[in-house]
C-alpha cells in the first residue's frame, strides 16, 4: 500500500475538519478517527494537523476507513482513497476483455432484483453525479444517475449490461473495485433470493474462469450465501469446516451428521482444539483465534488470553521435534506486534481422520492425515507447512526408504488437488542460529506473494 500517497490525500481532508466543531470537540473528533489526542495549544488547524502528523503509518489505513464512514468526501475522492486501500488486497487480476465477457453474459433484466439496493451498490463504488447542476433550469444535461434511472429502471431494455458497465467505468476500474462490484451483484441485498444468487454466479463464472478467477461461496449472512472473487488456482473449494488442531495425538472422530458434515470427537476431546466459528474470505487471523479462545477458555483479559493461547498451541508440538518448535517460536516472536492481524499459524492440524485403528492400517498410514502447520489466508488460500525429518524419507535404521517417500509425495498430490499450497522445510534448516531469520524471511515473502500487509513496530 502506498502509505505516503494515502497520507497526502488525507491531509487536506483532515485539515478541512477544523470547522467541524469547537476546540473542546477536537479530542472527540480525533478519537473517532483513530488519531492521537491533540495538543491543548494552538489553533484548531494546528492541533488537528499535529495529531495527524503523529499518526503512525501502520494506523493510517484504519483512519482512512473511519474518515470515509464519518465524513464521506466526493465520490471521486472516495474512489481514490478506496483504490489505495485496496491496492494490497489479494484480489486476482481481471483483465478488461474478461470483464466485458462477463457483461455480455448477463442480460440487463437479470442484473439485479432489488432496484433500491442496486442503486445503493452503485453509489458505494461508482461516480454517478458527474454534473451536480444537471436538470436545473430545464437544460438537457443529464448525469449518470439520471441516465440509469431512465435507461435501466424506467426503460429496462434501453441499455445492455455491456453499455452500463462502460458508462460506469467498470472496464478500466481497479480490479479491487470491479471484484467488489461483482460480489455486490451476487449479494443477497441486490438479489434477495438464494436461487437467483446462484444463477447469477453460474452465469458469470465461465468467463471469469477464463482468466483464472471465480466467485465462490465464502460465508453466510442472514441465512444467505456470500460470494467472493478468488483465484481458481489457489483457492480450495468451499469454506473450512471441522478445523481440528493443536493435538499431538490422533483424536478419535466420527460423523454425527453425515449430511451436514458435522463431526463428533469420541475420545481425547480434552487434548484437541476445535475452532467452531465461521471462517470467511478474510481467512483466520490470530485476533480471530484469540477472541474465540478468550470466550472458550473464559479468559476476559486480552493479554492473559494471548499468553494462554500461545502456551496451549506450543505444548501441542511434538516433544521430539525441536525444528517444529523453532519454526513456531520464530514466527510468533519474529513478527511481534504484527501478529494479531496476521494469519494464525496453527500447529498439528488434522485434515482427515482414519476410522480404522493403528493396528489395522499400520502406524505410518496415519501420518498423511495431519499437517505440521496450517495458515488460512484471505481469498480461500490454504497454506500447509511441513517440517521434514528423517522419518519422511528413511526407515528406522536411517536407510533411504522409497516407500515412505512415495507416501509423502502421494499425500502432497492429494492436498494440492484439494486446493492447498504446500511448503516444506528440511529439519536441518531449523536447527542453526539463522533459523529465526530464515523463518521470518520466508513468511515475509509468503505474505507479500498473497498480498497480506505486514505492519509492525519492533
């Protein structure tokens, strides 16, 4: 994200708030925007700008979002700010050609069901009032809002969807804006009927898949599905469910409701964690996990909950695997204050389970049903991290074992076909003094690859 540009855009907008209230109101105004408490001395302008100048870069996006909500600027200025805020999103690129093919595929009559909510969506994303004096003094000038009223609402067949997209600027808009437009068109607000939502998604997905993206069901809202734009080559199908983790022993699992994919832990329930909250398109952050843990464990104090959760995850790591300890510790200590807004690094995750016993299948058959670490990133991206010791490629005597190696790569293929991305560390890499720097560099590169901002202060 171009924070310098964002600051330059916001500065005159914040300065304009000097007339929004009295001197005594400035502390409340600053607090509402997430700005530091203003100095008691100086003019209102000087106090405001000093507060804004003291705002750390890491907090700048949050202040921009609050400003847009509390003091909406012109649509043009709003769009510039939104595009800067969305620049680092993990939204995949959608070229102009495929946007046009989407428009060609959707009949204007099928573009929306609720006209009022459709107009609200347009207002959130596009510039409709290009001529504020349109229609005054009975001249013939019209703005886009009036044209849409005439040619889309009053005379539905006047315009095609392709022409409407052209008028809106949808073909040249940022990918983040266009993706949010598609997600809005698929929402239950614009079409309050699940069957209609799914029909729309089925219509637009074929042209979207041609450029490597699609709309997938990522969450629910009020009983309706929520659809999000994701890259087809990185996103796993569906939303995560039955997230079972932090267990160094295999839990005994069975289906309680096969139709709904509900799982019951029969034994060892006290030695495993089950995250039972919906995981949406933003993935699973440490802050989400800590909130869940605080409620589950009954720990009200945030700092105590953070420490307790960290200890609980850490003790689940195998005692005979110092390299896994090194990776886990290096991640959480290396990113420090950035951790709450980063994807949680989950240890000892059970992806599948085997209803047969160890005796029936053999001990090695169970190895492929758990992951050393898992991260659930935005846009449905799922990252598996494995730490490979000798047991991955050698027998108990230390000799190369082609069978074990074949089992490992077969399991990798299954995970990749299911939409998971797999990264492996050799155990030896994580035993030296440079392990911490190695781990941090890897995750910084990983987060950059998937558009996840890392903002922390040592």
